[in-house]
C-alpha cells in the first residue's frame, strides 16, 4: 500500500474521473508515474556520471551501440 496526502489522492482521482477512467485505472496511473520518475532519475544520474565526458565521445558510443543493436535486430537468419 502506498500512502499519499489526501489532497494528492483527490486530485488524481478527480483527474482520472474527468478523463473518463475508472477506479481501477488508479493503479496503472501510479505505476506509470513511478516508472516515469525512475526513468527521469536514471537520466539525471547518467548525465551526472558523464558530465565531464566530451559530447563527441558520448555520441560515438551511442552510435556504435545503435549500429550493433540494428545489426542484431535486422540480421537475416538462414533457414
């Protein structure tokens, strides 16, 4: 169980109701919000970790990773 201030609970439930969502959608809303916050914090941590790395070095590393994934994803497999 998660505890939140009553004002937040009312605001979220009101928002969901205005969008036509039902009570059961509250869990999905909370899960998506938490996942989004984790992603934001991970991005911030990576930015801090790589603060002193030159942009060119990071862009090259990202490019290499993307090419490797694409090569694996789109590789033609023999029957």
